């Protein structure tokens, strides 16, 4: 039997995060103030973030040291295993090698604590008492609740309403770690009340939940805001994933021909891909990078590369990204973590240059791939992560059709143990593939902010 598990030791946990901003073909377009339309400075972000995170957000240093206190907490689950999907390869009868980095071994069951822990650490170090945030499927909210508990911080989570009811045990996790969880849109904020006045039955969106969390942080000097994806410093923290994967593959003499991850805001994809993208950008290595999104919320494949707000109401800075429009309301697909109107500026810029290739899938083939993976490899994957699986399977079948050897690496960013209602729907044949809402996106794009 082929070796299928490749483990590093705790000595191999990275000591630095990799900052891909140092190696971009061109600098990112600057974030703009939502009121003035002018480039923002650190002082503009100070009401929302601790200064250390602001400095990381704008840094172009290639490597940023990981505080030893953070590395010590990382040791609770890092390094995570790199596994070879030998049984899946056999079922597909493919000459390709399929590897996956499994982030579901973290306390919260996903990759999200990789950034939740340092964000809580820097907030606590600055004397912050409470962090407000949003969450889609609950992976981020539960991760931040866990991290806040470690550093003695209060945690307030606005959870997208459709997921709040779809995934009750995610709420239970957050409550267990001491967080307060509110279904969004809520009546607790001006943003939430405004949405409900116009759409009383709104299922919510990440953009709306962000508006509520930002409003709370901006109005309370003891509260800061925390985001689980999209921003530069969030993607930076996730690069421990790709650095570990790179080291484990080097130990067995392999290197990927294709790297795959799911994308909603982009953090899990970036975490695996950026350390390998460094080799493409600086050495010209021909590795391909596939960013896989839901067809019901296709920001990269159907959106526009333009300045837009990160939230639904227009309270956050404007960033240049692929967007469906901040007023776009995605369908209630079960991959709640991928229901976001925009994409991380770093990923958007690399899609624009052709260094990353976006692809989109409907949720039925995504769940078909998830079930095949579970029945061969034993792990029940999160709906979000399953987008990477279906693309990896298609790559392996393409290699088979062409008679090519191919090394495929994907990020299995979390387990799906709290998503079984979605699997029930799929197995019963009741899962709906939502068509790309072209008219809704066209309408939403009419509301992009005017930028000179």
C-alpha cells in the first residue's frame, strides 16, 4: 500500500507568515475612504483594528514574524497532516497523485483559527475588551469565539440568518466558547433595522452581517472588529497552511502541477496557494492555481473587477476586487462560507493577471464529490471545502483522459460534521442548483460606488 500520511513535527510550524504583497507583479490599488473616496491611512482604520494588524494589512515585507505566544497555541493542532488520497485515486483509476492538506483537525474544525488566534492576540495586547464579527456558515464565528476565550475577550457574532437556522450546532459551539450570537439582519443595529424595513424576510448575507459588526465596533471604544477572510492580514496568517504543505511535499520529492482551493472571500485558498504562487511569481514555475467558487455566487467568474464596499450598507473602505455588487443577495446555498459578494483584493489582482484561474460549480456536483470523497477517504468534508474536491476530481479525470501523470494538491479546509442536514437534502434528492442570477447581479452592479 502506498504511504498516505505525511506528518511534520511541531518544530516545523512556520516561524513567519508569508506576505505575497512583496512579490505581486504590481502593487495593489489602495483602499479608499467610504466618505471621501481618498486613499485611507492607518488612522482611518484605528477604530476597527489594532495597530499591529493595520501595519500587517499595508505591509510589503515578504515575511512577518509569528509571535511565540501564537505559535504555542498553534501547537494545539499544528502542523496539520498532508494526506495522499490513495483510495480516491484508485476509485477514479487515475495516474494523478492527489494530496490534500487537512485543516479540519483544528479545535473549531476548520482553517479559521489560523487567523482568529493572532487577531485575538493582537487585540488583547492593545487592551481591547470585546471583538465583534460576522459569520456565514459559523466556521469563522466559532473560531473567533475559541480564540477570544483563550485571551479573555468578549465575542459578539452576527451570523447570517439563513445559516443561523440551518446550522444550529455551530451556534452551540460559539455559545460553548462564550460568544454571543445574533441572527443577521437583526434589530440591534441601524444597518440591520434598515435592511429589515426594506426586506422583512431577508435571509441575510455576509455583507449585511459585516455592516452590523462594523457598526458596533465603530460606536464602542472598547470594541474592535475582526474579519475572517478577504483582508490582506487575514490571508497572510493562513499561509502557515501552504508553508507546511510545501515542506511536507519537498520531504517526499513531490511538487504540485495544480493547487486547488475553494473561495468565498479567499482565505483558505490563499493559505495553501500563496507559498506555491511565490515560486510562480519569482521563479516562473508553471504550476496552475484553481480558485473554486459556487455558481450561485460567482464573484470571480461573473463579477466585475472594480472598487466596491466590503459590506452591504457602505460603511467599510472601498477596495478593488472582483465583486457582484455589495447589494447582491446570494441564494441560500449550504456552502454558507462562500456566500460573499466580493473576493480578496490579493486574489482578485492575481486573477486579473492570469496567475489564478477561477472556476464555478453548482452544489449538486459539489455534494456528489463530497460523498465520493467520504466513501473513499473517510472524512466528511464541509460543503465549502467540497468545492475544492470536485475540481480536484475533475483534474484527476482529465489526467486520466490524457494519460498524464499529474500532482494535484487541494486544501480540505474543514470537516462537515455540523453540515449533515445539507447531506440529508442531497441524499434525498432535494438539493436545488440555483442558477446564476444574471439580472440580480446586473442590478447590484448599478450600485457600485463612483470612483474617480
